[in-house]
């Protein structure tokens, strides 16, 4: 019987299987950041364990960093101490750090791919749930807790049970104005926030194939929002073209060998999945969320549901109350106060180009505060090199320095209580963007249009 | 890690579905570099008003509800991988969370910290929540060796599942790191034959 892409990679990383069925599972790359690593380093110290494979770890500072004046010391004392701790730990253990001021610094899930650290067939972990992003390259990539960060530091392995496999196939062409973000919000709305719990998802089908690497990363990024352990897409010519020439991608003869191996990474035709879903790309329209979990997404021009399953009634009412919306109403015309374009979901160069292209010659509404936080220093530099910073500035959008920023509001980029923010990030949980903040998840295109009009509009009417 | 065997306690109900880790411990409290002290900010924005006064209608502030078990709505712990969520629950004195569904990463994090996730059916969860609301002193017995949740007033035991390896770890207070480090030889052998050396 054929094997799935997932199983091909999984099997290649099993060191041994122990009684009870769990696998000692080998990790090729371990990405770390300032928030979930200090307690892991502390654990090593406490147990007097060495770092097992320091050359397989890459560190960056992203969650806590300010997005203004990164050349100055961090003002907030707790954030500064966390970033300092990371610097100290990396120096002590000899880990490569792309910290503030480094030309490679950025959100951990943006820099891995853009530096060519992320490659097909690998296993990648990070103490961050959106590690699923890297699956876009045909890797098994998933988020882990801090205890597991310590385990990988100590052994380059984890003890895991193999998850079940799910395939989500999206066939056909996406309509104009419909982006990868809409595609994944649509899928999550269909499956629900727990719809893929226990599964590892492979995305397939012509609509997925025709996405750029950036788009594929957006899709895989949000796999976790339906409970999946991770998401992945078989590598193809698009993947290889993206990786070629990147700083850590294989070169010369090694490149040829790599390609030969990567071309074996796909699900065999007769491979079976425990669960399969198929969607039609043509049914997808620009999406937005109305509630407080990413599964509460609707088409922009549809209404908030007027009824939900009995078991969901309490959370539904609670979330509408929090958001200040009514069951059954349309969101079109609702005032928007903030627009945040950024996060590991949508902060890559293609996203910034999409926004710049839309806002060129337009101006944001005067009551809206619009910030764009690039995913990495490299994205920022590229945007400047292409003159996008000027277009954005003319339209009243502020281009900041890279980091997670208002995606989780650990730094000073917070949305005030009660304010509405159209955000290209991945979570609309209560208080995610600051206590009392109200988040509406959408694509960069919808976010740009909301900023310009100052309210929620059907972007397709403005294209 | 603290050992877990048999826990006898009353419980605190939290009948909300999809409780995400941002509610369990909001991101702005993740700036510590050690594992201690997160309990203070457990469910921070549900538990306290902006000015720091407790919200009277939140279950954890209700003196009727005490105990080391949290009984929460379906899909508990979704969202971020932050282990701080498990640390905060433990730090606040919880040793078990009962729900009808747990997010994968949270489940793993809980188990790695001696916090036992007990998954029951939707019906049992519903009944438990009603029972506790009616009688907050209802005693629950979480029996890990027997993998049973006893509800003495119902004269009923509900079996629950746990990975046999994880069960051993909890019973003995071991964690994966000791085991993995003991596998060093096998890991080094594996490394010499990796399919594609990155
Ligand atoms: S951008 Fe947001 S989701 Fe992505 S890693 Fe940072 S905090 Fe997590």
C-alpha cells in the first residue's frame, strides 16, 4: 500500500519505537525564541545536561520586541530581560542567534523559510504553535511546549505517538480578490476550531498547487486553528524555485541531490487518509471573522449566523457580546478603528506588495490607525528597496520594524479595549491584541480596504 | 514532576467551550523567565476587572467552588503552545482538568507537568457541570492507577484513557527528558544513517 507524504517523512525520522507504540522521533531543526526557551535552558541547567546538537538550533527575538527604534535598548524592563536572557543563553551554549539588529532577525516562522533553513523532508519544531507554517515546504513541522523544547535541546528527539492523517483537497481556481487567507478561514469555518484535533493535515488539489510559497505558508500557518497538529503541502517546482539560492539552501551538486530526494516527497496515489475533505475553490469568497475564535468566520457579504448548535450557544452569545455584534446581522458598514497587517500568517513580502498595490494613490480613513509590521528585517529591506514604504506612507500606513507585534500584544503595540481591529493575524481570541480588544481576522486585501474606507466593505466591489 | 495517584477533591466548574490558552494565561503575563508564579494571572481577564478587583460572577471567584479539579467545556486549551497555561493551572492548585475534548498541545503540556487531563463524553461533562453547580461540595475521585473517575453521589465510575507510557510517568513522577537522554546511543546511531543530511 502506498504511503502518505506525512508517513514518508515520519518513518524517516523514527529512531526507534518503544513498548506502548510511541516513537523516539528525530528533529532536524529546532527554532527558539525568547518567550518559550528560558525555562527550557533552566531545565538543562538544573539537570546539568549539555545541549546535544547546538548547530541544529536557530534563535531569534520576535514575540516581545518593540517595532519602533529597535536600535535602542528595549524600554519595557520585563521584555528586555527576556530578550537579554535569550542572548545570554545563546552565547553560553553557542547557539546561532538572529537577535535585534541582525539582518536576519524576524518572526521565527518567517525567517526559517526565507533563509532556506526550512527544507522539504525535514522535521522542524519550535515552542510556538504556528510552527505549522513550515509545512508549506513539505516538512513535518509543529509547535511544542517548553518541556519538549528542553527535551529537544537535550536529545534532538521527542517521544511521540503518530497522529492520524487528514487530507484537505481544494480544487479549482480562486476568484479575484480571494487569497490564501480566505481559503484557510473558509476551511476553518467549515471544520470548526476542534475539527482537526488529533490529525496532521496535508493540503492538496489544484487550488493549493497554484498558490505561491507565501500563500501556502499562510494556509499551513493556520492549521493549528482547527486543532491540527500541523499542515503540509507536497514540495514541487514552486517550492524548489523559492528555495534556490537562499542563504542556507544546498548549493551546487548538493542542490541536485536535494532535488532528487525532494521529488520523492508526495503522497502515493493509493495512500489512504483517516479523514478527507474536499472543497471547491470557486465557492470561496473574501472572509472575515465575527467572533472570538478563528472558526467563527463568514463570507464578507454574508450575515453573522442567527443560530448555532445548542452546545455552542453559550460561547456564541458570549463572543457576540464581547464583539458587540448581533446574531444575524451583516458586518458591512461597521466602523473599523485599527488595521494591523502583520504576523507569521501575513507579513511576507507578497502580503506587503498586495497592500501597497491596493492603497497606491488612496488614503486611509482619518479615524483609522493602520500599521504594517513586516515579518523580518529582510522583508522590511525588500519593501524599502521596492519603494513600497513610500506608497504606504503616502496612504497613511505606518511601516514598522519586524516582530510579532499586535498579533499577541506582548510589546507596546496593543489595541485598546472596545476598539475594532481588522487584523491579518491568526487569532481573534478575547484580549489577544490587548485587554478588551476586538479582532476581526481577514486577508491583507480586506484589511487594506477596511483601512481606506474606515469600515468593513465588500472588497470585491473595490477591485 | 509531582507524582499523581489518587485525587479526592471537590471541583470548580467552567462551562465554556473552546477555552483558549490566551484566556488561561494572557500573553502579557508570559514575560517571566522561570516557571513559578503564573497562578496569580490564571484566567486573568475573566477573573479581574481592569482595576484589579475580582469579577464576582466568575466561577473561580465564587467561594462556593473549591477543589483541585477544573471541569471545563469542550476543546479546552486550544490556541497557543504556551506551557505557561499548564503551569498557571498547576500553580493555582489544580491537578486535573476534566473536559470532553482537549487540544493536542495542551494535553501534552499538561501531562509533562503532572496535570492530568481527563476526557469524558459530552453527556458526562454536561451532567458533571450540573451536579457541581447544584452541589459544589460534590466529591470526585480521580483514580489514575485504575483509570477511573468516581463520582460517589452517582454511585458511578467513569473510565478514562491515558497513554500507558504517560501513565507510568505520572505515577512515578518521571518525565520524557530522562528517558530521551538515556537513548543517546540509539540517537547517535540514527544520526549516522539519516536519509538526507541537512
Ligand atoms: S506572529 Fe503571532 S502567531 Fe506568529 S509567532 Fe508571533 S505571536 Fe505567534
